[in-house]
């Protein structure tokens, strides 16, 4: 038992931190700088980070859940406005189906964002949502049910590319796919996706969104502490007041606890049986989602009036945390699922 | 990164599990009643004699020289077996190891670790709680001895202790942090009067208060140098704040397991909010279990005596109080109709966690100034 980074993992952490620090937005105005955003996307692409979970030739991914989570955390730390989790999760789903990957894919989720949409051919009958689309959007994947499991399907809207729009999160796009989109099975799949494999994929989704929340907590707390040192009232830094110090100390502890659960969830993806890995993901997500909301709200509060303005970067963290929480289910959803697993279901209770 | 057991760890785990199946004393969780405290010595020596205590401490003093993560396995298995947690004295071992001379270590660590000699910790006083450095108990040199006068409180196990790890003022003429020294004081002597403190859940055998009226301790029993007391105290309290050192993870897991069993046994007897409280307590206890794994793994690089213990203490406190509140919630009306109700007593005891070992407010001051680097007022 040794939960420390291997030297390679430590190096990857440094690389993500460095790249996100150089090319991520450092002000809200930077979000409109398309040249910078494009350079960031190219850098992430060229580093091969979107292919981490692609098939390395024997059905196994090129890199582990831990490595993917390290990058998710590093990119979130500076609210890097680049697609990462979306394409990585889509590629991982394709790999589990034994399908060759075309372009940079994303997944179509059910409107509650709890998981991949399971569809009927030939057209969709309900609204779906793609999350974290790359600028040059590739295929959108859903699943169709077959005997013994699922097969990968592509969702197409009138043959046109599916365009991105922004929801609450200003750094990652979501996209509504209205009913009536075409559903076509992806050709050449070597395996049927089992429920176990789907649980394992869900574990990756929970681990990556938890890691994203950890990165957000790190980044926003750093901003809040810096502001508390610099901002003066009554002739002293506001960070010298215990009332402010204790808010930030609480936030720091929540972040530390989150790091521990998120780390375990990312390791569990490839190293625990699928159902256990998903449970580890649910524990992490339940803890991180609550913690991240608290920590971001603290950061808004510590920034005072300016923290409630559009130009203060803090709300970009809070908004991104809202999407990461909902994506694969927020704390309430995870608690509901864990409760079923551990306490059983009761008639008459939701 | 690997959360799994190595072959050596797996072997240890299965050996421990087999032993626990035979030798679990079936004691209550420590927080709930006096029976645990009365039989704690028996549990300590049983664990020690079977080779399952003092795992990461030096073999020279009776430990096993194992990596710290073996304590994680011990806590896992104690919780799974519903056994009491391991005795919490790692912080005294850390304090003596870091500051004691070879003679002090050779003399005291073996008995402390084996449980053959019992220790209490004489730090807090009625007028020196959070402001520990203002303590007024004096140690005055008299020939080869020091003479002790003063009043200590919150002295865990003072009723049964052979030795007291005593913090006393040896120099009243220097700033308060510089005039303190630490001693290993024998408790079996005239000049010491010990009285139990009754806690809010009624237990009387955990904490005591001790009056020293001309008690004596040999000068050679000083731990560290004259005036080093504050530094020693800070080493000890930094570890006293670490769940990895305390083994409380097993206690929380035991309580959560018991609550879950109760809910599963009669599902229709619990409302959805009670079920959610139990589940959130499970999430919190899991967080601490995993957090301790991370912290003890970090120790593979070497032990630090730093402010990180305050972070862990706050996390541990939130967990204990979440578990305690859930236990109260699950008990419902039984908690108010029966003063022996387990949920009531777990809850009441949990309130002390944000005070003992340094209040949560003191921990937050430490985190804010020493980890986050915020300015002091």
C-alpha cells in the first residue's frame, strides 16, 4: 500500500500544472481570447492527453484512471477552457466496445446527466445532452441495447456537426441534441459492452468529475487566500481576521479530504472490480461535490462585493463546479445510490 | 500509486484477521461506556503480545519496524471485526522518540509500547487550556529531584497510570513558552491526589484531574533539555491530532457498521432522512479511512511533526461529529427515553472531539497562519 505518485505520475502532474498555468485563462476577459484557447486545445491534443484511454492494442487503455484524473485535476486548477473529460470518456466507452475511434468523440447523456443515453434506432425520441465538446466536435456516442449488453451507436443531427453552446460552465460546452436525431450502430465493434464494463466506465466518469472538483478547489482557494492577504480593511489585511481565516481553513480541510477520496476513486477505476470501483467513485463524488460547492462559496464570500461581479474569476470556478457536480450525479444522487447499495431499498420510500 | 496490500501486507492482514476471530474481547466502542476504559490495558497487552501493536515503532523498544501503512491494516481489521480501536498512545511514543535521550528511550518506551506500564498526559490545567503555555504547575529543583506543585485536568487514564508525561514550569523568569520542561513522573507516590472527571455521557474512567502537592520526580527523568517543554508539547499535540496515530478510524467504522446493521434489520422503522444521515456518516468515515492511507503513505518519506496534523484533526472531528449526530438521529426517541442508549452516548461523547487535543478554533488558527500563510492580527 503506497498512495504516493510514481515518478511518472508526479511528472504528469507537473506537466498539467505547467500547461494549464501558461495557457489557461487568468482573467474572465481571457475567456474571449480565441487565440489562447486554440493554443491550449492544440497543446492538450498534441500532448496525447485525449487519447489516454484509447486502446493500446490489447483492449486495455494506454494509461490508467489515475493518470486521467491527474490531468483532469491539473486542467481544472486554472479553469482551463479545453475539452478533456468529455473526449476521454467517449474514447474509453469506444474502447470498451472494441470500436475504432474516429476523431475526437463525446458522449450523449440523459437530461439528468447521470450517464450515457441508451437509445432506440433509428431516431432519438427524447432530448439528449453532449457534455464537454471539443471545438472541432467529432462523433457523438450513445448506446443501443442488444442481447447480453450494449453496442456503441453514433447520434447524428441531419448529418451536420453538432454545435456547442454554453450552459452554466463558461469553460466547457454542453449541447442539446433534440429528439429526432439519427441513431446508427458504429460498425466493426469487437465486443458487446456488459453491465460490468458500463459500471467501470461510470467509475471513470465519477473519478474524473471528482478530480475536476479537486482541481477547482485548489485553484479557487489559492485565489481566495491571495485576495485575503492583499485586500485591506480597517488598516489590515482581511485575512488577519479569524472570522475570515476560519472560513479559509475549513475550505482547505475540505479540499484535503477531497484529494484523498478522489485519489482512491481514480485508482479504483482499473484496480477494483467494477461495482466496487463505482462505489468508490460515488463516495468520492458525494464528498467532493459537497466540498467543492462549500469551497467555491467561501471563495466568493472572501472576495466580498467584487466576488459577486462578472469580472472576478471566482464565479468561473463556481460555475464549472456546478457542471462537474451534476455530470454523473451530484452529492444527493450519489447518497441515494449508496443508500440503496448499503441499506437496501424500502417500499414506499423514494 | 496503489491502495492494495503488498504480499507482506496481505500476509499480515490474514494473520491478524485469524487472530481477531479468536481473541476479540467484544468490548464496546471506547466512547460509549466505562467497560472499555476499565479493560483497555487487557486489550493493549493482548494485542501487543500477539505481535499486533507498535507496528511502526522501533524493534529495539518492542515495536516491529514496519512501515506506517501497517497501522492502516490494523485499523481496517479491528473495524471489520467490531473490535475496539488500538490504544491511542502513538503521540507519546513520538514525543519521547523525538526528544528523549537514549537513556530515557531505553527506560520508558518498552513499557509504554507493551502496555506493561501505563501513562497519562499531564498538560492541560484549569486555567491553561487553549493557552497551554500559560500553565502554572511548577517543577522546582531540590537536590537530585524536582518538586512538583500544581493542578492538571483532562488527564486521560490518571486513575490507572504508572507514569505521567508532565509539563511543568521550571523557570518562571523567562517568557512563558521558554520556561517549561517535560518529565516522566511516577504516579505511585504521596503528594499526588487523583479524582475522576465525569463526562457528559456519564463515563468516569477516561479523564481525571490530578493535584500535585510536593510530588517528586528525579532530575534524570526530565525528557529533553530544561526549557524544551514547549517544543516537546508541540510535537506531541501535532501527533495527538492525527487520526493515523490515534486509530479512531476503526471506532467510526464500527459505529457506522452498527447503524447500518440496525437499519437493514428493520427497514420500515427508519425515515428517509435517517437513512441519508447514516449514508453520509458512511461517506465521511470512508473519507477519513482513505485520508489516513494517504497520510501514512506520505510518511514513507519520513515522519514530520508539523501543522498538517491540524488539518487531519479537523477532518477527524467532522467525521466523529457526523457519525455521532447520525447515531442520535437513528436512535430517535429511544435516545431520550433511555439514558444508556448507545446513540445518545456516542452523540454526547462526540461533542468533545472539537475540544480535546486542541479546540477546532485553535486548529483553524494553525491551518490559516501556518499552512495558508495568512497574516496574524
